[in-house]
C-alpha cells in the first residue's frame, strides 16, 4: 500500500502538467454536468408547482336548490382524487366577471338576467394531474345529477407532462454524455502515463510484480484525477452560483429563485472520483501487462 | 535447484539452444560462457520465464517453469534475484527506492533494514538517496546486486555482471557474488569474460552453436 500511494503521488507530481490539464478538463465537464443538473432540478421545482395551479371547472345546471348543490359538493369531497372544492354561485360568477373584465359593463348591457352558471372549481391531487386521469375524473363527474358540463385546460395538462418528460430526457442524456466524456479524459490520461512508464513496468514485471501491483497506482491516479476535477468543479460551481445569485439576479429576476442543493458538492467529488477510476480501469484493463 | 531437460529454443528458424540438459544443485555456483550471441542470456531468460522454450522441460525449485500459467510467473520471479546486464534500474527512483521496490513486490516486512543491509554489503550505504543516473557503471552494477540480494532469495542469476567495468571493479563485483554463494545462494553467472572463471574450481558450461558443453578440469 505504501508503494502504491508513494508511486501515485510521485507520478502525479512528475507529470503535473498533464495531470492538471486533465483535472481541469474533468472539472469543466463536471461543471456542465452540474449546470444541466441545476437546470433539470430547478425546472422540476418549477413544474412541481404547476399542478397546484391546475383546476377542473364543473358547471352546474340552473335552478339547482341549495340542498342539491350541497349534495354535489359532498359527493365531490368524498373522492380520493380531489384536493379542494370551491363553490361559486351565479352571483359570485357575475361579480368576478365584472371585476376581471374592464369592458364587462358594455358587454352586459341589454342583458337583464345573469347569464353565468354557478360552478365548482376543483383542485386535483398532484398525482392525478395527467391527461388520462383528468379525462376519467371529468367523465365521472359528468354522470352526477345536476352537473351541466365540465371544463379543464387540456393543453396545460399536456404541456406540464411534455415539459417534465423532455427536460428529464434531455437532462439524463446530457448527464450520460458528460459521464462518458469524464471517463474518456481519465482513460486517455492514464493511458498516456501508462505508455510513458513502459520501461518501469517491464522492470517491475521482471522483479516479480503481479498485474494488480502494477495496475493499482494507475487506477488510484485515475481516481485522484477525478477527485481533483471534482474539487475544481466545486470551486467553479460556487463562484458561478454566487455570480448568478448576487449579481445577475438583480438584472434578470428569473435567477432569483434558483436553488443550489448542498448535496451537489459531495456528489461532484464522488462522481469525479468514481468516473476517474472507471476511466483508468478501462484504460489499464485494455492494455496487456 | 535447476533442471533443464532436453530444452531447445530458436528465433526465426535459427537454433539458439539445442536439446540442452543440465542440472545445478542447491548452493552451487556455475558459469555459463560462450561468445556474444551464443544464447547465454536466453538460457537465463528461460529460467525466469522471460522466454519460453520450443521444447523440453525446466524446473526451478518447486516450480515447473515450462507449465506455469501467466499468474504464477511473478511468484517464480520472486524466488530469483536477477543481476541484469543492462542494470534495469528505474531512473526516477532513488537507489533506496529501487531496492525497496523489489521488497515491496515480495510483500516483505522491515524493508528499511533489508535495504540498508544490502547497501552495506555492496559498500553503497552513502548512496541510498542518489539517483541511478548520477552513479558510475560500477556503482550501478553494485546497486543491482544489492537489489538481487536484498530479498535473500536462494537463487541468483547474473547476466554479464562485469561487462563494461574496469578490472578492479569487476574483481570487487565477483568477490561480492562469491560471498553471496558462500552464504548459501545458488548462483548462475553468464559471462564471456574468461578471466572470471579461469582459475575457478566451480563448474563451467560453454555454449557452442546451441550445444551446452561442460568444461572438464
């Protein structure tokens, strides 16, 4: 073990420039990985709030008695897919219209009766905000006596679903690509170092060194490269996050709510280290000793 | 200790060793001689499995060398101290580290003591922290000997141990190898310098056109 550690650190110091460059290349790749992760993570947080804004509107038939309306509300409240029920009477619907539409007075001119229906606004539980679930709920509710029509914004449901799926897909694709890039950098560096040490390896073999004894410092060196890359990436991420949070957010408010989970730091270091080891493992494994 | 039974080796249809059969007993010291290119180094390489024979059987101690698999080769080599003609020292390691490496490979304990003891025997204790490149040829050869004897193996192979050395240094090196043999190690020396074995009573084999002929004294 003493030899393996000593040999690894000696090699890192001896070939410091190639090692520093490789670690920086790994850091840059890991940075892209973090930016991708943050985009996916923050988008996930943002889209997670969208189902709360989504609602199904149930238009009730005219001339329902208060008891009949309460019966419908009770039936809805008993369902396990509904998070909230809000009843809006005809009069309230008219008031809302007047409040929200500036030209309401002109529009309503000449109309004596209240043209609005009373309706119920439903908030669905998060897991039921998908097109098929909403369609099923809507169809069920239509069967209730006293319900005239149901309405929900199909395109919003579809958009939420599409955005979530695409962002996750792109995120996973990018993370996979970057992982391959980090593995390749470590692979190439260790392979170069390996070729430079051919004579040394030949001597060790003649002295009775096993393959594992020869390979171990290279594997460790790959891990150290990844570790250094991870540490560089942590510094880069912290600097970039500070700049975004405290400089850019003043100019672009979209950055105000950006969240950086602290777990990303150990994740970066461990990922760098692991990918470095995988890269060097592949590099050494493919070479005949 | 070492048995060659009907061993042949050729390169590109040129026979280097032809049906060689000989035995070296434990604690013995023998010379393999012959002109440059006669197959002395090949014969040594067959012993530590750096080359494979075309036919025949080789045994070294408990190892049947000719039927070793790849994973067993390092364990054979750990039982042999090799003094290479071209030294085979690692330039970016100090003298101490070069010797220590051979002990680390063997998973030895108390490495510091073993290294300094070996360096003391070759009178290079003061060069422990030097790098091989700044040493003279004689000093490098002594480091190689120190590396070969540090692990106290029972078998020492020396390939042209005095090549390119001045006569005084060559004599000192041979004295060292003699001492190693006196202490119990089996030693095989491959050399083309007649001076090394002219007055010896030890067995001398000559390689002549692939045949191994023992000198009759």
